[in-house]
C-alpha cells in the first residue's frame, strides 16, 4: 500500500499535445514537461506546434522584446 497517491496533473476533457510522442492526448497521460496545453479541444491541441511557431514569430518581430535597440530615456 502506497503512503502517498500520485496526483495527476490535468483533467479528462482537457487536451494536450505530447512533444515526446508527437500526438494529441486527452487528460494527463505524459509528464507536464513533455506536453503543451491544456487546450479546450482536440483540434486546438493538434495545432499546438503551429500555434507555437506563430507565437515565436510574433515574439521575434516584436520590438518590445529586443533589448539591442536604444531606449528613449524620456519614457
């Protein structure tokens, strides 16, 4: 008999994209370090890598995130 129960992270009905297995999963199947989510639908989870690429591209082109440009001291 185990003294401590292993707690699952997430709930059934929540969808994740597993980076290790490269597939959509419902509920907590793989460790949190290996997944994106939760998403509301399996379709959203299936687009996880595309969404990440879009967000990365937005970040790369957002001037607010680049410290290599001189800042206006008046701000």
